[in-house]
């Protein structure tokens, strides 16, 4: 049939190689990858306290915090512009939204910016930001409907009033994240931060603790600026028909049920298992984890599958990360991936285990493998594709990835490295895809059944 004029579609019928097909072809499992368009867009302005109370040594922690936040935001593949203002007794523009087109230039400027010193006039800093940065001349895209985000970092009581400029930002529908350190005043943070406060306000005991909130802050920025999903999202029910979500609130934020299936056999080995564990740990730290956002489960497999925890075992990112840190190498001569894939639908994506497929939440599997399966995985692979599970493959220390390419939703969903010690570099490749699933920019669906002669 003639090629579709819309997105490209790929045939994923089990056992067949991926071929371009028309959406009206016989009942085959198809997926459309729309991730070529940025998942989120935002203008992000940092307003950073540079007063004497911080000191040069602590200001290095501030640089590191800004550097990691910007890098993590760009890792997700969004279309972000950044600006930076330092303030003390008087504010100073480091760079505007229109200054840099490359994130590397932004990161270099952050790393090399000087420490100013001076008083703590947070109110004046906010006024300056409104007048000098939230304008089209400075690169703001507010007139194009692009979300405006302000991240304020302060370590003490302001010497002027923060309420009037904070009210202006609220009326302008600017998302303000307030980060307080050490002697920051909580009521001032509450005045500046947008609602809900639990997602827009942070108060840490010291500057070294800033690194601990990078992941949560990035997650909450993404949640604040992510475009609203359609009111009704189509899914595939057990008989192949179309069903729609019954929980629209889940469609306004990033959400997926994410299961890691980790090779715990002697393919990995006890000495290398910490590398895999850290890969999973760092990957989760860059996601929006929560009961109504991304739920996480982990399974190891070797001679048989072993559940580490279910989707509903933990409700916060901190709990999930703590559980992953405690993972221990399972061990075993066999790597029965087939048995593990069978357990995915039977054990993990059920309602009782925390699965939300019936609510329209996409189900995602990341298989981390270090060698060939010692059992037949074809039935499990077919079941995942029939159920429209988003399946990704991570090859750890392997040179041949044909099995993972067969298991994955599509060969482009497989990422591998022959050097197991370099597995962490695959994170930046995989993360945009999983975020795309959660934000509904990567879509799997079935084609319709057509009459004879096609």
C-alpha cells in the first residue's frame, strides 16, 4: 500500500523484522515515535544569592548545583533556554535567555562565574529579573506560550520585601521554585514559591546538601512545564480493542509503570554488579518518581526470576533509591530471561502489584542483559508486544545485541556497550525515550483490521 503521509510506522509483529508499513495494513502491532518534537519547552531563569554570608567555599557548591540542574534538564531532551542573575546588594546579569544557544556555553559560564559578595536584597533581585529578563528583548518566549520558570536560591533573610515582586510573578503565571539554604527564612520561601509548595519549595541544612535535591528539582520542573496530555488517551485492552484512561489526572503529569529486569547471573558477576546497580540508581534519580507519576519495580533473573520490589512497594523516590542501593547480586550459572519475561505480565503489571494499565498509564520494561538467554524467551517477547509494553534493552558488556533487538519494541530501543564499566554512558541515550513514554511522545498502538484485497 502507499506510504502514510503521517508519522512513519514500523511493523512489530512478533518474529518479523521491522519493516515500514501503512497504518491500514492487517492487524499488526505498530508504534509511532514522535520524540523528534521536544517533549517540553521552557525559559528558565536562575536568581542566585551571592551575598557575603555564603562565602567563596560555599559558592562553589552553588556553581556545582546549577551545573548539575542544567545538565540534567538538557539530558531529558527538552527545548530549554537558560538565564542567570546573581544578586547581593545589587543584581547582576550573568547571561540572558538569548545569550547562548549551546548548553555547553551555559555550563562553561556557570562553572567560571565569579563570586560577588554583598548584602541580601532578594526583593530587588526579583524586581530586576522581572524588568530585565522576562521580556521578549531578553529572549523570553512568553508571548509564544512558552512556560516561564524562575529558580531562586538564597541562604538568608532578605533585607527588603519579597512579597510585591513575588505577587507579580504569580499573577504572570510564572512557576517559581524557591531553594533555601542554612539561614533561609521559611516564610519568605513560601511567599516566593509557586503552589503546591511541596513541589516548589526546598530548604536544606547546608550547601553540600544542594546536590541531594537536584533530581527532585529537575523532576518537578519537568512536571510543571510538561504539556497537558489529551483528555483521553487510547490504549489496547486484553482483546485488542481500544480503551481510554479513566484517570485524567494521570495525564497531566509524566507517568509510567517502569520495571527493570536485571541480569543477576554469572554473566554479570559479583564484581561488576555494583556498576549495573549504580546505572539503575542514577537512571531513576533523573526521573519523576512518585505514586501518581513514575512508579518503579525491580526484578533480577538468573536460574529463576526474583522480585526485588513491586511498583507499589515504595511511593517516593527516596524510598526507591534506598531500595536500589541495597540490591545484592543474585548469582547463578543460568540466565533464564524467558522465565523473567513471563513473570513481567503475570507478577508485576497486575493491579495488585501496582500496575496502572487499566488507567491508561503506559507500561515500560528495561531489560539489562550481559549475555545470551539460556532459555526460550519467544513466548514472553510475544506477550509483551501483544500487550503493547514499551520494552527497551541495555546491553552490558556485550558485543552482540540481536537477542535484545528481538525482545525490544524496536531495534532502535536497544543501547549497548562492549565495556561493562562504561554502562553509565548509556543513560543519556535511554533517558529521553523513557521520558518520552511517560510524557506520551512515544506511542504504541495497533492498526485496524481491513477487508480482503489489502
